[in-house]
C-alpha cells in the first residue's frame, strides 16, 4: 500500500456514525427531536512517528487507538441520542463496556476451550484435533452470536447505521457526490469492514492455535490471550494488502467470505441514516482538503463543541 494513500472509514454508533480522517474525526448523531448533531475534533493519536509505519507492529497500535476512539464515540452517542431531560451515567456506560469485554472473553475464549476439554480431548489423543476444534467452535459461536443479537431492535438500528457508513464510503471512493440519492445505490458491504477483520482473526487463530500443544486448560487460555496481538497484527496486514490489491482476482476471492459475513452486521439504511453518515464524512474531508467547504454543510445539522481526548 502506498504511504500517501489514505482510506477513510469509521463505525456505527448509537443513532449515528463516526468517520475518521487523516487528522480529524467526526461523529454525527441524530437527536430524538430529529436534529443531527455533529462533533468534529482533531485526532490525538497515542502512537506517533515512524512506529506507525512498521509492518506487524502498526496493526496492534492502530487497533488500540481505534478501540479507544470507538468506545468514546459510542459513549458520546449514547448521551446525545437520549432525550435531553434524561441523564446517562458515565459510570453505567463504562461499566457496560467493561462487562461486554468480560463476556466476550468468556464467550469466545473460555467457552470453546471448556467444550473442547470436556467433549473432545478425552476421545482424541492428538492436541492438533482439539486445538482446531476449539477454533471451529469459536467461529460457530461467533456466527450464532451475530445472528442472535441481530434479532434485537436496537442492534438492528446500529447495523443499519453500519450499512449507511459503508454506503457513504463506497460512494465517496467511487467519486460520487455525497448526496443521499447517489449514496443510496451503493452496497452495504465494504472490503475494510471490521467484520471482515474479525473473520481473518478467527481463521488465522485456527491455524496458529493448532500448534500450541495440549497443556492445562488455564495455560491454553493464557496462551490464546498472549498470541492474540500477533494474530491481530497479521489480520491487519491482510486487510491493508487486500485494500491495496482489490482488483486482483485472488484477493477478491479471499475477501469474499468477509463480504458475505457482513450481511449479518449491516442492514439497509433509510435516507435519514444516510444523511447522518454523510454529515459525519463531510467535515473530515473538508479538514483533509478533499472536499470544498461550501459543499460540506447539511441542512438541519448542528455542530457540537465537546471534545474527545485520546
């Protein structure tokens, strides 16, 4: 990937979308009364300099920053999207995030290992069989998890905003003007989606874990935690490579499962959601001089002044 090539992206939040540019981020959230509030702030990266360009090291660093930015914008959107007279407790929101991480570790690391050690290891002497089964079970649990949470109305709305984010990025990268009528025609799937990244992680983990041997249950658990940054780094490089070589037939074949999996994490957005996604992308494009400032305003959009500190 060329060092001067920048790929815009973001994430869906509660009743909104966050977009990240070269030097700034913007999060647009629709308030209960219908107004779109946009917060546009400079990015303050934790890791700077040449370290961000070192292959396999840059992945975990970028992921840490992305995770922190994502959590903070998610918390911000939660506070904006409720009625003004309601007060969202920061402690409650952060508690929910921490609880979610604990559940994820239990569901995707501890539970597969428990199933393997109880139902597979006693009947197979090869540790490779158990470790591969552990990875396959983890993948199945992940697919079931996505299917189940998609049944929740609030999550379905977040997934629809996810689709709006993808459509907007796809339209921009195709050279289309950022207008709802033009953005609406684009796909809800995108090659650099976090869903595709997670699929890379799960598949690479199957290969990596296969050779970890058969120590005690708790040691196998710690091994998987320890190797996770390495798997994430490799997955990040694969995402970068696929983005830079998207016209290659083999690359498109490799990323096809990830694009298909996005049918579980995106929904077709309505026009109001597309307005929000466009409102989030325009400010960062203006900041990066990729869009004229006079074309960046959107009727019914208010700018916020609160800040995000990284």
